[in-house]
C-alpha cells in the first residue's frame, strides 16, 4: 500500500498550490455543497474561491427549508468581480456540484472556458448532482439534459453515483464489467476520468458498496462495507468529490486518490450519529487528512 504523507502542508507548500474554484450550493446549517466541500479542501491545504448557486437555510434532506436559488446573472457578476481582481487567473481546478438551474450551468462552463484560456492544464471536476436511488430525480428537469449534452463533454473528471451514471449513459448496469465498458465509451465524449460512486451491481456483495474509477490508464474498484444508517447523511457525494479532487491536485495517481477519498468518506459516515442527516465534518475533521480505515483499489481488466 502506498505511503501516505499526512502532515499538514507548510505555508510554502500551500502558497505554491493552485487555487480551487468551487461553484455549488450553500446552506447556513449543515454540510452539503460548498458548506462541505470548501472545508474539506481547506483542511487539505487549498485556498478555495467559493461561488454559491443557491443559499438555503438548510439542505433539502430535512424536508422544509428557506432561501433561494441564485440567478445565473448573480453568479456571472461574482465571477466577473473575481476576474477583475485577478483571482481567476490563479485557479488550477474548478469543482461544480448542485446547479439550481441549467442557466447557472452555462455560466459555470463560460467561466471554465475563460480560465482554460489562461491555463490549459486546468482540471474541471463536474459532480453531476441529479438524484439517487430511493429519492429519484430531485433537480430541475432541464438539468439532466444540460449535464449530459454540455457539461460532461466539457469536464475532465466526473463523479456520478450509479443512479446518475445510468441516467447520463441511458443504461442499467448489470455488472462492474459493464460499468467499466460504459465508462470507457463515455470517456470518448470528453471526460478523461470517470468515477462512479455507490455502485451496487449484482456482482458486488450485498453488504458492500463499490466506487469505480476509470481513466486512460486503467480501471480500479474500491469496495467498502455498507453502513447501516437510516437515513444516510446528506453531503456524502460533495465531500467525496472535494477530497478526490484535492488528492489529485496533490499529484496522487488516480488509484491512490480513490483509496484516500473513499476512506475519508467511509470514516466520516461511520462516525455519523444515528438519526443525523449531516456528516460530523468538524468533529471528525482528522479523517479528511488521515482516514482511520483504508480499502485497496483493485485493478480491473
């Protein structure tokens, strides 16, 4: 197993790191979207520019909430201000999640395109938040088409859960082998790296969940024990996408980044108090740096 450097980055190391732009939802109470991803990236030593697509009192998992979806115009204004300050020129990676509406997605792609003009090495991780097993689709009906037709071809990395991957690919996965084959087909549409979370195909044991990563060098599967929590906490995909991106931006190869991001999420979920709808992100923040559990990434053909 690779040796993991768990030391907190020095000030010099932090200064040399690229800035990450995170554009997704924000809640005043709880940990989803930017409220989860920004803290995770900061604990990994990254400066993060935060742009919110919605501002809610709490995440929708609680049923009732207040607040509003922010307009694409508002987001373009924030991005324009960052551009005028020279902040966008320092960005080495963009992370997007919950959009609110398709117009917001278009504003994000415009920003990514602008940054790529200055930095062709920019990494854009698109977490195509749309829905999940049990809850079904929980976003504006125009968003799946936008993600499938515009965002996914524009992204370097995507991190759908199995429900979202099947929606994007128009398939119903019957095995991990099929998941690898479909992911490789999807790579031909643009993204270099595809990571499928919450994978539960029939060939994965019922007491396990899979996380599958596919890029041009290979395919790897990490399986972790299912954790018996009802309900499961919200924000799991947001934390996973952020920590995966952070590890990749640290120069970790994909299999190692996959192991670390999966281990962090598993440890946080395992530490969640029964009945809570939020991960213990602050109380268990050590898991962001040095997760207690580690599961090997198994190479697949």
